[in-house]
């Protein structure tokens, strides 16, 4: 909670990969105005509803893999 407060991210959406979701969800489930989701279950509505978006490095890689249409 102190980390989120320092970032002024108490009203935010946190997108995680499946591994880290279990650990982080337990520590943040009692914080109001915070939504924890994984890379398969966030929507455009979620992106618009919350003021801040927090992503882990592994979730960014997972999203890139899933939505990349251009292959080198």
C-alpha cells in the first residue's frame, strides 16, 4: 500500500501475468478503488475507468506476444 500511495496510484488498474497475480492479489485485495487482473481478462472499459495503469514487465511481454500481428 505504501508503494501505491507513493506513486499516487490508489485508484488504478494493475495488470499482471498469471504467476504474479496470485502473490500480489493477496496483498492488495483489501485496498479500495484498485482492480487486479491478468493479461487475459482486462478490457477497454477497465482502461478508461481507472486513472492509472500499472503493468509488470512479464505482463507486458505476455501482452506483446498475444497481440503482436507483425512478425519480423
